[in-house]
C-alpha cells in the first residue's frame, strides 16, 4: 500500500501544495471552456502565479519592505543545510534596547542535540531581549561516554557540533549590534578575575498567579525588568555596565524550554533555529548515510527509495517513565504496516536494541531495518566510529530528516525537534505550530502520553525553535 502524497519525494512541500494546485488547475479547466481563447491564456499566466503564492504563504502580510527582498519562503527550512533566513532575526535585533558592556555567557549547554540547541537558543534569545552587546561563543559540555547520564565533563568548542562560520555570518549580517567573543579574556575591561553574575530569567517575569513551572508568559517584559535590575546598584549590588566596566551574565543551570517561541511570530520561531547548523563533517557524513539508505531501499525492491525513519529511545540514560521498548516497538510497527513501508532506518545508541527491533520488524511487518553502521563502509565507517555518541546522533538526525515518515517517542527532545523540523515543510517561514500528539501533518508520529502538560513534557513543543 502506498499513501499518495508520499510518492512525491524530495524536499518539497507535499500535501499542502498538492491539493490547492489541483483546485487551481480544475478551476482553470472549467473556466477555459467558457472563455474565448485569447483571454484565457492571459488569465492563466497571472492566475498561476497569484494562485500559487497563498498556498505557501500570505504574501500580502509579509514583512515590512526593509525586511523584505524575498521573504525566504522559497527555502525548504526542513533541510539540514537550509540557508539561514535572516530578516526575522534582523527585525528582532533592530527592536532591541542595546546596553553597552552587557555580555551574555551561554556555555553550560549539555545533553543530546535537542537539549544543547535549546540551551543555546534560549540563552541567546534572552540575551537579545536584555540588550547584550556581547556574547561569548557558546560551548558544549561533553557527555561521559561510559556513563551516558553524566552530561558534564569537558567543555568542547562550538564546532564540535555546529558550523561556526555560519553562526558568525548570521549574526554579522543580521545582528551587528552583538560582538562575539571567543574567550572571556577577550572582553574589553574584563580584568584578570572576571566576575560572572548568575541569574534565572523567570525571576524577571510577572509571575503572580503562575504555576512555578510556567514559562515566562511575558518574555516581552523581560528586557525592561532586567535592565532596571542591571542599572539599580541596590538591586544587583554593582555599578551599571559600560564599555570599560562590563557586566557578565550567566544563567543558573537548567534554563531551557522557557521561552514561548510563538510569541515572536511564526517567522522568527521557524527561522531562529537556523543559526545552529551542523558542521560540515556531520552534514557530509549524514548526507552520505542518507544516500546509502535510499540505495538500500531501492536494492530491496522499493523503486522510489522511500523508507520509514525510526527513533528508538531506550538507551541507558532514558528515564523510567518514558515509553518502554515494547510500547515504542508496537506503535512503530503499526505505523509501518499502516503506511506500507518495506524498509526502515533505525536510530538508537544501543545496538542490541536495534537488533531486537530489526527482528520484530521482519517478523511482524515484513520490514527490513538497518542502522548507520550497516550503511557505511571503509573510510566513512571509520569516520563514524571516530565520532562521539552525541555526534553520531546528529548523523541519525540527518538521515531521519530525509525519511518519508518519522516515528519517535515523547518526551525525547530529539524526537520533538525532528517532528518540528520536518513540519517546516508544510509552510516554510510561516509554518503554524505542529498539532501535538496527532498525525496531522502526515510526516511524523510520536508515541507517548499527551495527557499532562508538565509531567508529559508537552511544554517542550512550546519552547523549541526547530
Ligand atoms: C565517566 O564515568 C565513569 C564511570 O562512572 C568514571 O569512572 C569516569 O571517571 C567518568 N569520566 C569523566 C571524564 O568524568
Ligand atoms: C553547569 O551545570 C551543572 C549542572 O547542574 C552545574 O552543576 C554547574 O554548576 C553549571 N556550571 C556553571 C558554570 O554554571
């Protein structure tokens, strides 16, 4: 069985453009029977252009012209190497209230790729709102490879996972008010013993009546309140920052999923994540693996190379209340059967569980399953082996992004990020929020418990920039 829209392959918007286009074609056909030929041709030309635009984005409600110049909606933001669409960031930066000598330090970023990204992005988003004119280039905490739940070993440089050039260019082009520093020592006026102040941004929210876990409902109030504290020596106990006397701010650990991303509008929510692009090595190896996956599917009789992407999250650091191996496997194989997949790619950091799943998939769904290690040979395999556990997770991420349907699990931030990133296919820059817990966009399904906002970690969907 083949689901119709899934046969349209590649990085194209799928069902959302197909139906409107069909309607337009039918309208044109009906109209053509009733009008004289000469005017029909003229009408078709312009209507085809006019008709195609609203299906993707409401061009009339696009950005103000100084941010226009092509609004970037022709870019497929779900591609791992999508170009950065910078005007929403530029607009946010143009609206900020900049403070000389204020520097944000976003360097305690840990966990897997979903968490690391959110730590960095949340911290930078707050930093812009605060008016920080300086930013230390983010670093990443290395996970302990023998104790996967230990997330805080060495500090690794930004390019451990991300493309530093791309990050710098994104800020230079769109947020030139911010200076990026490689090292605390490089910050002017910092002295030999830099004092770093720790804050929790929620303490600057209007929180009367909130659940203590609630995100900042009014992140738009954060800037004013933070700067009031910053400039009030009684509050912070320090003089206001200046070019010669900087103030360095770091968050108390654990500030993530704290910013309600859609408050900035879909165009910012959907593009801000683009500041963090995977580094060239990970992109290259990920794409090579994806290519081999399509070849594997074709070699197994799947002509168009389509495959199911599976994220099995049962490794040793998964928490007790997460869906079990059996729950995940049942749900995934049901989707495989329902959608007629004959081959699948499985991402898991546990090779034994991958084998178990592959056995169950052949038996119960006549589906062949492979991992990245099965798909790479020689030099590529050696390169894969040289990567850390979390870097290898990025290879999985790139392959799964290219799958024809994705199944994952709540409350894994890796799975949530995947579903949100894939969802960007549906509307580009103006993509509306993913309908959590549904199969609504036809691209992904996450098994899990969607009953409780906090205990079920549904809040991740509201605080993530894909
Ligand atoms: C990693 O974890 C192991 C086992 O708990 C421990 O022996 C080792 O010292 C840890 N390594 C680092 C770098 O923290
Ligand atoms: C980084 O996070 C860990 C985890 O809670 C914490 O123990 C540590 O103090 C943090 N480091 C800094 C420099 O904030």
